[in-house]
């Protein structure tokens, strides 16, 4: 160390702890500037930038190294964690399962903690046994067959896990794209982790643009070493595997430079099953693909852990500094001009401003038209699907389970009622399955919504470009600095859409989750009581349930004098005919609910764009006022901005050296 050249303060790096303290200092200094700037610009310190920086420092200072398993719901995250631990610890199920973020830590004695508050908020945990924890973390269907909400936001399980020796923590998260609430909790945890294992299901891996959205989010948080696990690889047919591998590597290649050590094709379930056997069958374990992943992970933990602990936040800091420079540059640009000049630019820019507003209006119209069209097409699509189903209802009868005669002991009327209820339940389960395939299958709603998304992109992207270009032009004239508008900035605006597109809500519902209950719900409280998550909140279940209940009633009356085989036949016919009859209404209701969700998303987007423009004009007007009030205040502001810019430059210089050193020394 002593032979390091003197000069910048990072030159002699010292021990890991010294380096970490040095980086934390850089963070603190940057946060001071962010706070001051926020006070100056918005009048409220402590918003976005400074909060992110504070969070990053907390993560940096934490002694443990956190690796989070992150990805879509039901992609097999919990199964993978179990496979890595070599035991069946966390709950794994076909339906959305993990209720909240679970941190796994090594300790000799098993125990667990449950937290009701966000990490870092100081709330005391509830101390529980591991068994109690595991019951709490498993999403349960409540009395109405809806996934219950957990009171807990996160928890810790301690146990003798050799993998996690040396202060490594493995984190299982609630899946994305399932419930907004659970997703929010998962995303809030992300800035607090040092590394990420991104799990995607092999069937339709990286399929949605929101995968891209989450991956960008990870990049923005400074994650440059993501482990990609393409899971459930056993479900891919042998002859298709190479294609899937190639495609996944191509996509992952956009986010990592070390494809060989960062992308893995795994069957977590096979790995777990192999490891639960005694002795472990080596061939099965090897075929599951888990070993190369583990080797890469352990190499990473051995050689790169300390480097990443420092480099990840350093990367994030670089990005934050760039943003801060940008804000300072814009503000300073305005202050260096005279009030008259600025006013003149604002006035001269009147045409531009009008064009910007016109552009906004145009975007609004495109969005509104798209939302309306999508609603109409969706109604047609759902109606068509249901109509096409009905001729097949007759075939479903072939698979009906035997009636449970033990339940048929009461008087004749009640007996028929019970029998029909059983037939209805079975038909309902089948219908639910068909709806599920429609909602999830490549040919069904996802394909429909993809085509709608593509249509929207095609019609709206040019307008978004125009709008952003014009706005930046105006900003350039007012401040002397402008952001370059590139394709990804504009596309980023549309990314959020996928979260709001209701087919995902629909596709979340699993066949077993809600069906049997629906008729009961309707009978007891009307369609309104079916409010809740997923399909049910969209009304599809209760509307599809309507014919079922009617059918039970109709057959119940005629059924007094018919024999059992006729009863089934009659029930099925009734079921099919009422289902067809209700198709338009079911489709209309469902589409109306989807349209509402999309309209909310569109309104949010419009509001955001209007906000960009509004803030630029308001900032300019505020600066003009300051400049008019006398040069003193403006001059003071300018000096302050210069001071901050100077500080940031110095920090940036230190940071560059720091990063280089860490890279060199730890290689
Ligand atoms: N065939 C196959 N099935 C798998 C594999 N991994 C997981 N599964 C199954 O996929 C389903 C979901 O697994 P989980 O581990 O609960 O998925 P998760 O990502 O934790 O789901 P959430 O907690 O809901 O986000 C379960 O039925 C697993 O048995 C795999 O590699 N192959
Ligand atoms: Mg899980």
C-alpha cells in the first residue's frame, strides 16, 4: 500500500473496511449535494436521489452479503433455493406461493423472525419457530378462496445452512407480475441486495418486455453481475433445447459480459428431488444443471464478493452523479442568463410550447382511441372464446367424476339439488381450466395483448419521440443543456404498461384457486362480493358463474321426474346453453373492467408527460422571478450550484480511481 503513488485520496486503498468507509464518505458527500439541490429545486429535501443514496449506504455498511432470488411468480425461485440448500424448506406450489421476502441466514440453532415493517424502519420482529414462519410465508386461500394477504413484509430464517457460512444471505422473494402489493414489497427490497439471481421459466423465458423492464431496473441499481437461471428446463423438449439456449444467451448477453459463468439452464425440481435421496444419484443431480450454477456462485463468493460489495454501490453512485450534474447544469444554464433574455426565450418559444401541448393532445387521443379499441376487441375475443367452448361442453360430461351418493340421502328435491351441484362443480372446474389456458396460453389473451401492444407502439412511438424532442429543444433554449432523447428513453415510458395490462391479472389466476367458490359467492351475496384479486376482481368468475347457478335452478325444477343419466345430460345442455346466452354479457363486463384499468394507465402516462413540461416551464418562471428580484439571489444560487458541481467533479475523480483500484487489486 505504501508504494501507491500519493495524490488523490483513494490512492492508498487499505483494507476492505477502509475502502468501504471511503466509499461511504463519497456517498455521504453526494447525498449532501442531492439534499441541497432538492431543497433548492423543489423546496423539499429528502426525495428521490437522496433517499436512494441513503439506502445504498445502508446496504454498503451492512456486514452480510445478500443475494436475492428474483423473478416472475411460479418460475421456481423457492424450489431453486431449496435445491441449493439441499432440503425441502420453503413452500413451493403451482399457485402463487411465497407471501413475502424471506432472508435465509446461517446459524447453529434454527429460529425465525417475522417483520411487519419495511427493512430499516426499526420495527421489532416477532420471534417464531421455523415451522411457524413457514406457515406464515405460504400464501393461503382464504374462506372465499382468494389468496390471503399476509401482515408481514419480510422475515428471516436462521438455520445450519453450510452454503451461507461467512455472512452470506440468500433471499427468496415473492414473485413479480402477480400481486401489485407483493411486487412492491419485493422491489422495495432490491436496492438492499448485493447480487441477484434472476429466475425465468424456460417455457417463454424472458418473454415479456417487463422482464426487460425489471432487468433495466437492476442495472439502474448498479447490478452488473446478474446470475441468470433459466429454470424448469426439463419441460423443454430435447430437440428444442439448443434453440432455447441460444435465444436466452442472446438476451442475457445484453446484461452480462460473462455468459459462460452467468447463464444457467436448470431444473431446480430435478435437482431438489435428487438431493432429497440418500445417496444422491450423481447422474440425476448433474443432469439437473444445478452444479455449474453452484460452482459459479461459490467462485463468485470466494473471489468477487468483496469486489461486488464495493463496485455495485460505486456503479450506482456514478449514475446518481450523472443525474445530479444534469440537474445542476440545467439550473445553472438558466441562472447565467438575464431575466429578460430568459423571458424572451420563453416567449419566443411560444410556438414550440404550443406544439408541445398539441403533441400532448395528440398522444392523449392516440391513447384514448387505443384503449377504447382494445376494450371492444377484447370483448369480441372473450365472447368468441366462450362461444367456441360451448359445443365442447358435451364432451366434458365424459370426464365427469362419479356423483358422490353419500351426499344424496335427503328428500328427493334436495337430492337433485345436491346432484346438480356436484355436476356444476365439475363443469366449473373444467371451465376454469379452459379459461386458464385461454388467459395464459400463447394462443390466447397474451397473443392478443401482444398484438395490441405492438399496435400501440407503432402508432404512438413517433408522437412520443416528437414530444420528447420538442421538449428537449425548448429545454436547450432555456437552459443551454439538453438531454439526448434516445429510443430507450421513449420506450421506457411504455414499459409500465405491461404492469397495467389486465391480461396479466387474468393470467395470474390458477385453475384451482377460485372456481368452486364462485357459484356460492353469487348465490350468497351477488357478483359484488366476489371482489378480490385476479380474475375475481375483474368479475369474470362471477359472471361466468351466473349461468351455473341458473342452470342448477332450471334442472332442479325439471329434474324432479328425470332419471340420473338424463339428469347429467340435461344439466350439461342447460349449462352450455346458458353459457352461450351469457357470453356477450360476460365479455362486455370483463372488457369494461379491463378498459378501466388501461384507461388508468393511459391517464398516468399523460400526467407524467404533462409533468415534464409543466416542471420545465415552472422552473423557468421561478428563475425569471428570482432574476427580476435582483441579481443577488440569482448570483448566490449560481455560486452554490458551481460549488456543488465542483464537489461532484472531485467525487467523480475519486470514484474513478477507486473503481479502478478495486478492479485491479481484486482481480
Ligand atoms: N418441471 C419443473 N417444475 C418446477 C421446477 N422448479 C419449480 N417447479 C414447479 O413450479 C411451481 C412453482 O414453484 P415455486 O418454487 O413455488 O415458484 P416460485 O417462483 O417460488 O413462486 P412464487 O413464490 O409464487 O413467486 C411448483 O409447482 C414447482 O414444483 C423445475 O425445474 N421443473
Ligand atoms: Mg416462492
